[in-house]
């Protein structure tokens, strides 16, 4: 990400505007969120508090981009300890239930990072060699 693009949320928005499709990985962690000043220009999309990953989802829907949503399977090994507050975890569960599932969006589950990579490439009609040849842009919040 470039240093002169504005805020992180503005940069996420700019990347999504230039994309054909957006891949969202939504797990049990809420993560970080923009402060109210950073989120203010996006109030027409939502006035609620959202994490950066949730904003990626919302901005993709707002801009009419194809959206592929993935979530770790309940048996997937965690690569972190879930030390977030109960409030943040509940906010993530609420988002997954109200914003993702209520829109009829299918959330594909994966068991590990390799399986996720394979599933994403399959959805894009590519294999690993194609991805390495074409190159990819990964946006992580």
C-alpha cells in the first residue's frame, strides 16, 4: 500500500474500486477498526462500527464487485489465541449472521491455509502456476 493514498480505509476502498472480484476471509476474530473520523466519509454505506475486514466486505457489495467469502472450518487449527474482548467477538458473530448470511451469501469453509489457497484459485479458474505467472495483489487488514 502506498504511503500517500490517505487512510487505510480509503486505500481499501480504492483497491476494491479497481478490482473485479474481492476475496474476504472472515473468521472469529473481529480485528482492528477505523476510528470514527476515518469511517466518516463512508457513512452512506454504514454508520455502524466495523472492522477493516468487515469494511472490505461492505465496500465490495457497495461497489457491486463479485465477492468470494471464506471462513475457517470449526475444526481448523487456530494460529492465534482469541484474546479479543467479548464485545468484539459478539460484534463479529453479529456481522456474520446479519450482514453475510442474511444476504444469502455462501461462505465456503476451509481447514488450513493450503486448502484456502487451492479453493480461491479454483474459484478464479486458476491453478498455483497460473497465479504465480499472473501475480496477485493481496490486501490484508
